[in-house]
């Protein structure tokens, strides 16, 4: 598993999403990080070495600690259903 911020205290990580390409990976990981859910990835070797991102060859799995699995899946499902929005008010 690879991640610049890999936390070896993350025991038994579980796959919660498979991203097809770096943009999708970054979006999902940033979304989860904004909700205080740390992630790690595995499987990016072909994408990094050969630039492959089609037909699943450049896919990466996004993993979270088992204690974050339920919340991460709930958040991703809510986002997929369009239930989340960005509050663009500039309250100070």
C-alpha cells in the first residue's frame, strides 16, 4: 500500500472505493479527508509507471480503517445521490 501520509496504525484497512484514474482518486480522498477520514491507496503501480488508466488497468483501491468504513460508505453514497452541497455563503 502506498501513501505519503501512510499511518501504520491503520490496522486491517478495508476497500471502500475503486477509482479509475488520478483525478477520481484525488476527489474521493479529498472528500473523505474533509470529513476527517484518513485513507490509503493500493494498486497504482501501472498508472505511475506506464500512465495506464483505461479498462481498469490504472485503477486504485481507496482504503480506510475498519472503524471508518460505515461513515465513509454513507458519505460516498450521499454524494452519489446528490444529497450534499457546498455552502457558498460568505458568513464572517
